């Protein structure tokens, strides 16, 4: 029962985390943000993708660690199931 509650809570947390609107998330330090805004006001284009680039770089390690963790968890559960069947 405890595993089921943890699984449901984990899935709920994942769904809530993935539903964050990317437009409202600000991943820039104040200095970078001022620099990008002033660049855009002066007609430059370098500040347009800065926030998306920062979010992309922030997301990559979490996806890698999450994928490795999921593969480990899946293989561990298979091994436990195989041991339960053989007994």
C-alpha cells in the first residue's frame, strides 16, 4: 500500500512539475536579464533566446540523472520479480 501511495505521489509531482509554464519561469540572474533587455531595446537580437537557452541547459542534467535512475529502478524491479518467481 505504501508503494502505491508513493508511486501516485511521485506521478502527481511529475505532472505538476511538467505543467509549469515556461514563459513565466525566469532562469536569469538580474545582471544578465538587464543586459539582455537593454540589448533588445537597442535593436539587438542576442537576448531573445537567452532564457530558453538557460532553461535548456538546466533541464539536461535532470533528464540524464532521471533517465539513469529510471533504468536502474526498472532493472532492480525485474531482478526482484525474477527472484520471487524462482522461490
